[in-house]
C-alpha cells in the first residue's frame, strides 16, 4: 500500500498568530491578488503525443508542491474561471439541451452558515455536472432585500450611531440610508459564494429591489388585484409590537413550555410569566379577558346543559356575554368552559365567526390597551396581565393557577411575543392556485424529490389558507394600491382601493369606477410594503425581465430544477409554483429537490441563539478557539447564553477549527447528504476529506513522474473500475443520490487507483528492458486515462484541486482538450467495463490480502527476511491453501517487489 504523508493542521498557534486571526481573510485576498499578477505563464510546448493547454492562471510550470495546501490551490482559479466566461451559458456549443436553475436568493443582511454551504455545494455540483455534459447551463445568482431583517439592522445602526429612529429621518431619507448600507455591506454574501466555488453567472446577478424586478412585482400585484385574486380584508394577523408589523408564519418561532416559565420580552424590565392556566373559566392570557365577548362549552358537556341560552356578565364592565356551545371546546381541559376573545385568538376568531360574536380589539399596534375600562386603559399588555389578575383577586373571583404546557409564539426577528391582532391587510386568494399546485404534482408534471415530501405538499395545498401579503414596513416594494376619495359632498360613501402602475393610471381607474372626472378624485398610496415572499415567489421569471419579452425569458423559462431546503417547501417553493402558473401559465421548474437540514455534531439545529452557527469560511481557512469566542462576543446573545455557547465550542473544537479548504468542505457536505435525513455535521470529518485531497495530490504527483493491446489484468481491471465509477456517478447525479457519487469517487481514487493499481504498476514502470518499456508505455496510457477521467468525475465536487492537477497534466490531443476541467469533454462519458476482469482481479486481490494477513500473523518484515523458522512455517501454511500455483504467483506479482527476499520461497510454493 502506498503510504503518503498526511497534512495536518500544524503545531499550536502562538499568541501573536491568534491576535492576527481576524485579519486572515484580508490576507487571503491579498494573496489571491498576488497570484493573479503572476498568472498567464506559457506552458510546455508540444512533446511526443501529448500537448499542454494554453496559459492559465496558476503557475503550472513550477514543480508540484510536496504536499497539498488548500490556500495555494484555491487562491486564484475562481477569478480565472470568471474572467474566461466559463460560467456563462453563452460559452461553447449546445449539443445537449439546456439546464437552468436559480439560486434561492439569500438575505442581503445575511452571512452564509453551513446550511447555506450545503445548499450551494449541492447546486454547484449539479450545475458543473450539467455543464460538463455539454448542456447550455445557467445558474442564476441573486439576493433578497429581506424587508424586516434589513430594516431592523439599519434601524439599530441609526440608533447606535446617531441616536435616531426611522421616524426621525422620515420615509424617503430612511430608505436612502438602507440603500447606502446595502451598497456598503450587502455584497459580503456574494464574496462567500465565490469562496465556495459557486459557478454562478455573476453578470446576471439580480437584487429583488432592482428596477427590473420591482417592475415585475408591481405588475404581478396589479394583474392579480384586477382579477380579484388579491383583495383587502380585516382579519387576525401575526403582529409584532416591537416591529409594528404583521409577520409571516415562518418568522414565528414556536417556543414550547412544559409549565410555568419566565420569559424576557422587549420593552419590559422584568421577565413575564407564561405556561400557567387560570381557572374556573380557563385562559393562558388573562389580560385578553378584557376583550371577551362569550364563554364557550362543548355541546355534549352535561355540566353546562342548563346554561343554554343564558348570559354572563363581564366582571369589569356591563358587557353581557352569551354562553355558546361549540365542538372546538375540549371538555377535559380545565373546567371545560373557555372564554372567547374573537379579536385576539385564532381559534376564538373562528368561533366568533360561527356564532356572529362582537369583535373587540383591545390592543393598539404598540401593545398598549385600548377600548377597555379604567384602570387598564393605556397599560402595556403584560403589565395589564398582572393588573387583571390582581383585580380578579380583589373581587374574589380568582380561583387558582396551574402549570400548563403550551406553545408561545415568538418573533424570530425581534424576540417579542407575537400577538394575534385584527388588522385590515392585503390577501391573496390561494384556493384555485393551491388546487393547481396540487394537481401538477398529482399528474406528474412537477416532480418532488424525495417523494416523502409529497404528502406534506398535498396537505398544504388541499387545506391552503389565503396569504397575507402586506407588511407595515418602509423597506420593500411599496404596495401599488391607492385609497380613493371622491371630492363630492353628495357622495359620502366614495371610498375605494384601486391599483395602478402610476398615480395617473390609478386616478383614471377611480374616475371610471365612480363615473366622475379625474379632478374629483383624491388618492393616497398605501403605506405598507409587500411580503418578501411575494417578490421571491416570482423570482424564476422576474430575473429574466417578465412581463417584457426577452431572449433569456424565452430560452431559460421554465427552468429545469429548483433545489433548496425542505423547510421552505411551502413558504417559497409552493408560492413560486402557484404564481408561475398564475402569471405565466407555466411551471417555473420541472423538478424540486429538497435537501435535509444541517445540524451540529450533536444533532441540534444550527441557531445563533445556541451559538453553534459556523461560518463556512472559518472551516475553509481555519479559526482558533479564541477566534470563535470573539465571534460569540460580537453576537446579540445575553451573557449566560454566550457562556453556555463557549463551553459547547470548547468541547467541540478544543483547538479551534483546522484549515480544511473549500474542496474538502464541499465533498463532506455532499457525502453527508442522504435523502430524507438531517445532517449532523462533524467538522472533524471535513478534515478527513482534506486528507483525501492530500492523497489525491500525491497520487497525481507520483503518476506525473512516469508520465492497447497487451494490457495486463491490472490495466484492464482499473479501466473497468473507472468505467463503473463513471456509471455510478452518472446515475447518482440523475437521482440526486450524492452519497453514491462521493462513495464511488472516493473508492476509485483511494482504494482502487492508489491502493491497488499504483502498487501493481510500480515494478513495471521501473523496468529498463525493451519488453518492460513496452509494458510501461501501456501502463502510462492507462494511468493517464484514469487520472484525466478520475479528475473530471471529482471536478463537480472539488473544483479547485481538480483544476490545479488537471492543468498540470500533459495533453494527448489539443483539439479534444478544453481549456478548463469545468467544460464539456467526451472523455467524461468513458465507458468500458468487464465483469470477467473484475472477477480475475478480485481473486488476485484476495491472494494479496491473504499473504498480507499471513505476514502479519508470522511477523515477517523486510528486516526479518532470513527468519528460517517463520519461512518454513509460512511455506507449510501456503501449501495448505486452495490457491493454484499460477493464480498465487499472479497475485504475488502485485506484491512481491516490496519484499524481494521472499520471492524464491513464494515461487517454490
């Protein structure tokens, strides 16, 4: 077996090195710039039957370094690929069709974590594979404006630096501040994507607030509003009092409590009690009783049959409330009698609708009490909780408090407790669109992989609710709807909403609607903006200029594939399908591949609140434990959470995270990706694939020193194994089976090429006689094929190290050789497989394994080759084996050159 030196992380870092950790990335950038200045050297002239490529970015004339270094290999290739236009679909011919995929646009405020790294590793592998197959390939980049997240970031920045709120600045000036921040800070995520090797066509990069995409958003709203699919209604929404905005379900974290729990709430000095139940009339939110309009019991509850048609009086006002009978009540919960607050609870809202109860809103947008009697009027909601409880005790109407397991909705952005609040909002009627989205999966037009997500898809689509699309923010696509007032005293009811591409268009619509002249119309545009998911829902076609016709729209829409995490199957994938069908008449893609969620090595979801989120760049370049601590200190975690997170990091990364490199990270992420399973990512496993890169490096380095008919069994066998690896990779990519791909490549390079074939050809390549030279030439040709095709197989997963090694290989035929390993080449489809040869070689290898085992059993080494007793015993043992003499000698030929002193003994057997 060839034993290569593995490259480990090196000796412990000095104190001075630790202090420079924060500047490491900046140094890497300078290193990259230096490499680019030294690029473009001419390669070797043509020699014999081989020909080298044109000049390229890496200094491939210099000797291959002794060991693999990610920093050396990954410094400059990406900028060369980009400058050469290799990532553009216009590059090269189109013999095999079109592959198009758009990126799930990351938030402009964001920073990639390992979950994003998984998404982009998978997507880039698929993109590079399709590109190497000769397809016109486009992976379209983009970034989302992230309405709430971005506004919160800029508001915090304003308050910290200038002690100003957005209201102090005003809407227009605040939006200018957001654009300024975006232009200064918002491109970091693109830098991370490039470091991950993502082969995106950056000339087509789109931002959801760009003019082109903003126009598409406006057009989509107006068309759907005019058709009646978008409408305005007053309903309960998820309301964040801190943000003063409605938020989507995905921005609500469900915090499970097992009983009495004190939680911090923004705007309150003391923690607030949750997880308790007040009885006799049960409630977990006693402050909301100020908005009660009924008491509900189950129709079959014998305890309350005598109360049918009766009324109860509210303890704090003269309000008389009916006792209603409704199936939603759980007779076994509490006393079986439930207070009903239709304006502040989703279940109560439906009860109120069924029984036509009054809806009394007791909270304003800031969480202060309104429409309630003194002394509660104007109180903060959770201060009112204590006051109402005390008032009940004073009236003698308080019974008891019990622990109560419950789920508390928490705003993921502000950490505020989410309130159901009755607000007029804009909605999308999703019933018909949801039915269409379900039907295209049922009839096979849209394929969802893995298929166990189909059940979830049908559950959502068949029971879909209308979608609230308005947000009370300033940053985002302002809703193109106008409130109309007709300036005519005789028309006191002249109020209406119209939509328009401009105020003039809206005025003309309103004038026509009310049959008045345009000068009688006054308009006020809605202050709200659209939900970010609305603009991302039309992303697959807005990026190509829809609704305007364009060549890109014609060629690349509908797309081929949508790849993303399963956690946004409904919030993004379903909405793209619905809006694509609604606005273009076409599915936005033919297949949806959903990967699993990345968790840490202990199975915990990666979360900033747990302090276990890892920046992929810190895995690529390495970071000390002190560096990880420093990142925690810069976070928004409270001191106790920081300390807990530091202990976790100390346990997981006692010496920090070693430098693993991009290629190793990508390979590890793909190797982990088993359909349907979440990924518990251990960084130490990534380091193992960095060692694999070193093995690969040394294998090519050895082969390059030496660089038909009459092929040996081992030559035919390695070509057969190469063909099998090609077939496995091809079927793996088509089935999105990434573990099959990584296993096939890993096994070929490590266990078949390095451990077996390179060992078997060493004695052949060292022969100097004429017959030996002839055999050596055959070995070289075979070895070259293995290296070239093997590197191509690995290239989609490890683009940097494979490009570096590929560029150093001499070329057989210049006309067949593309300038980069990224590009189409027929050699990728190498196919030669022989089961007979595989069986022969399997037998030979079994002989070798037997001999190795016997050597170990009898402790035979080169230094103990004269041990007559051991030789005699081994000689006897071998005579008892069932191997034939010819087969035994054939197998030993792969092995004996290392142990020449034993050769006579073996041959006598």
